[in-house]
C-alpha cells in the first residue's frame, strides 16, 4: 500500500519556534520555454509543479528563474532548477482510486460524487441534492422558482409539492385535491410553502381550489383547525409545517394575499388602540370606568369633563408622536341616558381632536346626557399613503 501526502500550502516556521506566515501555494502548469518559473522562495506567492509532455512526468521548480532564461528538467533526475516528483512527498496521477483517504489540505478545481448529487465547480458553483446544512449564513440572494402543481403525487416523493416550495395551481371551481396529493409526512416540519391560484400555463385562474387534510392532520387558520384549505381564484397562501420529533400536526396558514383580482378587496388596517368607556356615578356626580388595550401596551387614561354634560376625554400617549391630523377615531355608542329605561338611544359624537387627546359627547336628542358609554378605536391614517 502506498501512502501519499500533498501539501498545497507551505507554512514557514519562525526562528523562535512560533508559527510562521503562510508560504507559497502550489501552481500546476505545463512545462514550456519562454516563461518564468517560481520555487516558492521567500516573498514568492507560488511554487511551480510542471508537467513535462515529452517525459510524461512532473517536476517541481526548486530555483526560480525568469522567462529570459531556459533551464529544462532532465529525464534522468534532478538538476539545479528542477526536482523530479516521486515517493511520498507529492503524488501526481491522472486518476486516484482509494478506499479511504486522510487529507490535511485539499485543493481541487472540480469535485463530484459518483451519483452526481454533489458537484463543486471551480468559480464557486455548488450543486447539492438533499443536503443537511447547519448554521448557514447566505450573503446575496436565494430563490425557489414557482412550478406548476396539478395535485398529483408519487411514491418516490418526486411530485412538485415534495420537491418545490412555490407552487402554481389552476383554479378549478369545484376541484378538490385529495389528502394524498399534498405532503403530510414528518419531513414537512418547519417547511414553508407558497401556493397560488393566479396563472397556470399563462392563463388567469377562475374558480376555487380545495385541499383536503388526512385524518388526524389539519390546516390551522385564525385559531381554528380545519379539515381542508380553500383558495379562491387568484389568491396566494403561505403555509408553515408544524410538528415535533416524529409527529407532524399539519400546516399553519401564515398569510393570504390577493393577486390581480377582478374586484378590489382592500387591505388590512392597523389599529393603535381598542377601548370601552362606561358611565358611573350620577348625573350630579358623574364618573366613568374604562378598559383600553393598545398595540404596544401604552396606557390611555379616560375621564369625564364635568364642565360639559356628557363629555369624556381620552388621552393619547405622547410616545406615539401623533398630530391631530394623523389619526382617526371610530366610535360606537352604548346604552341609554342615566336614570331612564325608555327607548331613548344614545349617540356618540367626536367633538374635539388634538395631538394629545380627543373628546366625545353623548346625547339622546339635541341635548347631552350622562349615562351609557361608548366603544372606540384609534387608527393611524399614515398607514396608508
């Protein structure tokens, strides 16, 4: 058995015994006259290992010389400029087959596995299939193109839904995709998938699609678990596979978007605060209680304005940085005037709006009243531009 070591980078040891700077790197080439060769001496980036076409042997340059000089290797052995490479220090072959190999430093131009599923190409191209990677950082872009998915599946897990994360489906009206046509195995845990019913073969989709879940598996959406997922025509849905250990629970719907629809459906609206205010006390000694929830946990105090019958003041957190024109208040009245059980119904009116607070008045006719209460929402108008 022959053992070979190929050192692609030489590190020179310092005189005091500490690790020295990295030395010259090997540079493979074909021997020819009229070019300079390097031996890896101090300050030189490379040392040359040249293949001699006539001798069919490799020689290492041991003394540098410029292109203006000619110092040919000799077939019989070494000379002052070239050293024939043999033995255990360096090995040069067209093909090397070995059961096991331990390599300290390896420099290659191309690398392939026998099945072709891993390929490393000079220039930085890496192709790998079914790879397990840990703690990966990507600098630049990554993408997974959309592919057409007709709902079919195969035992060898080669269907589009198994191999691709972005799927195009044709709208079918009453088309229901059986549970077996979509992946439900534990390998889907943590996977993200986008499904669209936008265009299929270039044609705008018409009609809905429904995907069934198998027994014991579900689609999770809006706090509910569902036995099927329905996509309207020209809709995009994002799914996240959830599970643990060897159990897959199903797909969590994390997003729904409309694409190129015939009618407009608007978009989601963000709310700064939701609150309810209720009258307490008497018409001669008014007061109120309130329950307010804000998006960031900020406190919003509510009080009665005793100088004006039926008036309440709600204070806006200063940290929100709102001017009077930045926000909108939505009001819903509650209850009846104080001391009455009649059919008189209160109405709520926004009477003042400032950067730090807004004021609401309650009335059952042309005069204000204490009693009842109101619900409100505060919405930032700048969410839409």
